[in-house]
C-alpha cells in the first residue's frame, strides 16, 4: 500500500475494527493494512474456512499482537445478519470502526429470502441493518466511525432512487437489460450508500459516531465474476485500466486511521479527499425517504 504517513496513523492502533467483505479485494487489502497498523479486527464473512485462514495469517503477520475474530453471515439474509450481530454484540466489549465493504452485482433478477432484489439487499439493506443493530455498541467507543464503500458508479443512477420500483424489476427485463439495466441497478445501490451515509450522519449529530463513504476507484478484484461469460470478459478488459486492491483500499484505510479533524461526517471521499458526488446524491429529502423505506424493509423481515 505504500509508505505509511505517520501523521495520518493516529486512530487505528489498538482500536477494534469490524469489516465486511474482508476475504478478498479491497476489503482484504484494508484488513491487512489496518492489522499492520495495530488494529484489532472482526471479519464478517460468508465463507468460514476462508475467513479463518485469513484471520490466522493476519495474526501471524502481526506476531500474534492483535486480535482477529471471525463472524459468519450471508449478507443477503437479514436473519443471518441479525444472528451475526448478536454474536458480535456478545463477544465485543466495544466497536470503534465499522466498515461496510461487502458488495456484489447481479445481471439477473434474483430475490432474497426476505423478498428483496439481491443487489439492493446485499449492497444497501445489509449495511443499513448491520449498522443500526450495532449502533449502541459503537456509541460506547470514545470516537466511532462508520465507513461504507460506495462507487463512482453511483452516477449511473441518473434518475436517483426509484422508489416506485425498489425491487428493480424494470432493470432486469429484456429491454431493461438491453439498455444496461443491471449496471444502472448497481449504480442505484451505490447511490443508496451515499444517501444512507448522509442521513446517518444527520441522525448522529451531537454523538460520538461519525459516518463516511468513499469511492475506491476501478479496482482489479474478483468482483462480477459470477455473472456469466460476458461479465467476466468485460471485467477482463477493464482490468487493463484498474487499480490494485491495495491502491483501491488506500482511501478506506485513511478514513479509518486519519485524525478526525481531517474529515467531515456524512461526506463522500475519493483519493483521500472530500469529493462532490452526483446531484442525486445530494438530496437530503431522498436520503430521509430512503431511511424510512429501509426501516420498513428490515421490519418486514
């Protein structure tokens, strides 16, 4: 990840960082860097064997000076997320930093066991639910942070969150796919990450918890490899223009580790600086409505 700037390494050492999506890509790169900086980690993952293998390697690399816990959750299942949250709350005395990094893209219309479209459930509802379940624990920290991985792709959602089509059915029909609907749907979920962050920060004003989101850039990972041959071919071409996972994780690590005076809660970051997202991402009316809709969706389950 490059040479560590000591002026920016002030927050993570000795803190407890809970991170989803840490078994590959930028999540793994961030976990490795935060462990190297002395953070204790909680890895939330679907694959227990892979997560435990990574946890062992992180502990060994630190000379067993840090704690690395593993919690198992399927991020498309609200029941699974709730079960993992109960385990986290029971095991962790406090959580200093929550990193909502897990994400996925789907080219076909799939519904979760909760009746939600899969990309919406994994990319937005999962971090929304996990954050709300862990918020009281975060407030026990002297200064806690919630960091959510968004994307430049949020700009594809030019019409904003389509509240009249929350399950994205118009994106996945024949004509929807012909017009790139699955890509727009992914962009809509990444827009939701930004709006969620803005509304969370607003609701947490006056507390010890701040919220940030960021764009990692186009990163060479295994993302979008399970959506068929065309998706894999597209990603293979895009790899030529992609960053390494370590480079993609730089802003994430910086948001976790830099002094709070360098940051503003509720804002969107890229390349370690505050950046202006799309016009749709600046609508606090949409952010409020999204929060209310999301609360309803997690209550239904």
